[in-house]
C-alpha cells in the first residue's frame, strides 16, 4: 500500500488541475451578486424573488423542469451561500481528484437534480427551495463511496482520517436539518444517495489501470442508471399542496 504522501502526489498527477470546483463556486457567487444587484436582499431574500430567478417550487417545476437545476444556483442569503461554498471548496477538490474533472462535474450536476427532485416531495411541494447543498451532499456521497466501498485501494491512514470528517459532516448536517426549520433535508438526502450510488459505479483515478480501461463504460452506466431513476422519480412526484 502506498504511503499517504506518495498517494496524494500520484493523485495530483492524475488530475493536475481541479478547475471544476472553483468554476462552480465562482458561478454561484456571481449568481448571488446578480441577485443582489437586481434588488434581492443579501441576507434575507424574498422567496418570491428567488422564485422569479428559478427557485424550485413543485407547481412551477412540473411545468418548467429546468428549475431542478437553476434552484441549485440560488441561495437564501450570504450566510447560506458562504457555508455551502466553504463545504464545496473543502470536499470538491478532493472528490475532483478522486474521479477526474468530467466525472466530478457529472456527479455534482446529477446530485443537484436529485436533491431538487427529492425536495419536490417535501419542502418544495409547498414552498420555494433553493441552494447548492443537494449537489454538495452528492460530492460528499461520492467521497463516502470511495472511503467505504473502495477503501482497500486507499492508504489506511487517509481512509481513517477522511471517514471521520465525512461522517461527522453528514451526521451533524442532517441532525441540524431535522432540528432546524427551513433546512431542506430531503434535498440533502437525495443528493447524498445519488452521489454515493453514481460514484460506486464510476471508475476512480486512484486505481489508474481500472480508470483507463473502463472509465467511459462505467460513467455511461452510471448516467444511464441516473436517468432511469430520475424519470421514475419525476413520474412519482406528488400533486402540489393546495
């Protein structure tokens, strides 16, 4: 088994630039700045204004499915944005090296959609849901997939340290979501589960031979499975709360 420092060095060589994570962070910040520039309150935005910008609200999302994606670019104020972008910056750069730029982007976008879909069964059924947290939980789910299903390919010291921090983040975030009103835990769980499952199917860059041999096939299989699951969830969406 490789020494952790050597493993990290090889991983950096496999994915020299983690450009997707900072790009996503930049886009989210720019969208928030655009919101503020058009009159959205920077700390406590009006849900109706967020809805106009593309928030997820089941009665409209059924007619405008693009809201499943645009809602992940909107945030309920500066604190919401800052916490999400900190979490994405922290976990995203590691997951991007684990799975490569393209697969990481697919995981992020797919988890965001599944987070929005899950929210449509709960919070977004009667209110406006926004935020990148579903997609970010998908990134954390992808890390968990590596740490719990492919741990034999990783240095034990790294697995122990990352398992602890990942489990604490998920446990604390979900607990606070259940205890605190207005936190969309359905989006968190939808993103977490979808990111975990997709990453379990995908090839990882820390197993370079397997990655070169099967990355395209396994990525296509993961995407196909996600499309089927998303179609089923879409068909099962409940009616709006009257």
